C-alpha cells in the first residue's frame, strides 16, 4: 500500500453539519473515508484543507473538534492568516511553520495542538515527496522512543519548534539512506512495522 492510500474512516455528516452550522468557509470532507491523497488534493483554500486534515486525523473520534471549530468561528480572519502563513512557511521551514501554529508551547488556534499542527503542515505540501514537513503524533513519537532510541522525545507532545525540525531532518536523512520518501518512513513508524524500520 502506498502512503497516499492510507485511509481513515471519518464522520462525514458531523463535519458537514458542524462547518455549516458555524457558517465557516471551506468545503467539509465528503465520503465515509479519506485517504492521504484525498486530503492533500488541491483544496483551493486553507479551510477546506484544515477540515480534511482534522477529519482524517480524528477519524471516528470527534473530541475537541467542536472547540476547534468554535475557536476558528470566533475570529475567521485571524485563523485564516495563521493557517496561510503556516502553509506557506511549511514549504521550506518546518520549525518556523510549526512555531506559527504552536508558539511558545501553546496553541495559536485554541485546541489545535502540536500533533494536528504537524498534520496540517504535512498535508499543506500537497503530497510532494520533497516537502520538508512531516506528521509527528503520539504514535510516531512512541515508536521513535521505544524502537529507535530517541529517549528525549516526549510522546505526549508539546514539542518545541527545534524538536520538530530535528524530527523532520532525521526522517529526511533516513529516507535518503533507505531510498524512500520521508513520509514513507513516518508511515512505517506509525504503522509499527519493525522489520521495515530504519
């Protein structure tokens, strides 16, 4: 299975109703599942991308998503500015992009924590193999600690920007060494395939 085929079951109706009820811009995700390729397909705007990212990252668990949408609805222009700046910086500066959404160890957009911030930065790359931002979440951080010896990486999150940069650089190096794309390495860590780990 390619990384782009990595599919997650989502709560399509909830997203449609929640985005519509708040009068938020962008198009909610459609269908019972989302693949990575569907999330990173050209969205046309940062909100359509964000709804896809949140739906894919949440799957059937909607905890905190109502708060995220309420926070965005409270100041749509501010959220749009932050998301646009982060997406632009994600093309060349993982630490800087991450710091836009997670400055000084807190959420720039309430309830959009470090893991979801990295998901947004990754998917903002549109699936380009050379895109420098990668997903870092509890599952990947735990795999790095337990199977790769990165003992200082806290699986609970709250990673500073320089740690996120180190993570992206590490996976880029492993990808070069193993002739893979960096997000393939991230997916191997996420999926827990010890025989394929670098």
